[in-house]
C-alpha cells in the first residue's frame, strides 16, 4: 500500500510477542483525513495528519 501523502510504501509495524515470535498485525496504514481520503504512513500521520487535526480542533474552539 502506498501513502496518499508522501507516495512512499506503507510498512506494517513488526510486533514481538512474549514467546519471541514476531508478526505484523496491521499493514493498512493510518486514516489520512483531513489531509485527504486515503491512507498514510506512520511518519505522515505524526508529522502532517495529527497536527492538522489539532489545528482544526483549536480553530473550532475559537469560532464558538
């Protein structure tokens, strides 16, 4: 899956279980809204999407 923001491949996070085995439980990326309707990688989620959501929340509080 490709990130809808940076066009890089979305990689699943490897989880190490208590018994030492590893798995990738989710490879679907993150919801990219409000930037766009697609999916995004963890880096874009942290650097672009979450700040945009926080900005939108703060804007809606000042309008009321």
